[in-house]
C-alpha cells in the first residue's frame, strides 16, 4: 500500500495534477501578542521581505507577517500586485509615478511619497502590468 492511498481526499475535492490554484487572498491574518488582525489586501500599499517574515505596509501602519514573500506572492492577485524587486511587492493601484534610474532600473513612487526600487531583473514582469515603454 503506497502512502498516497492512505491520505484521505477532502469531500468534494479531487486531487489532480491540473488542480485549480486557490483564489487570491482577500485579507491577511496578522498575529500579534494578544490579538489577531485582519487586514484587507486592498488596503496594502507594499510588502517587503525581512528574513522569514514579510513587512506589510498599509497606510500609516506596518505589520509583521510570518510567511515568506515568495509564498505570499503566489496568493496575491497578479492584476493588483507585482514584484518589483527580490524583496518587494507593490500594489499597482498605489503607484503614482516611475522615474528611470541607471542600467534599466526605476524608482517607483507611491502616492504617499514612499520610494521603492524596480530592479532590472523584475522590469519585464512589471512592464506588462504597468504598460511601461
């Protein structure tokens, strides 16, 4: 008897190689000492990797989420969030302007004045979404 035959399949779910990915996240669950916060993804301005955590920047607040940026990226709606640097994902609705820097990099300015760097390694991903020339 192989291992997979002992793993029960949840009711109404069939495991296949072509499984449909889960729906994009609608909110982030932030666990802090003494409380659990629910932050709507639509309120997130940008996300920054910090070791095994992600700093969530939403308005004037910053939260720490115990999850890798790579995993979180797979759960965010790619029409609203784009990775612009190995350590940064931005909500495209918060982008105010972009300024060219050197060697194909850009400075991404958010509506609140925050400046982020779009590295050339992520430029092609962002070009399609942001209609960059």
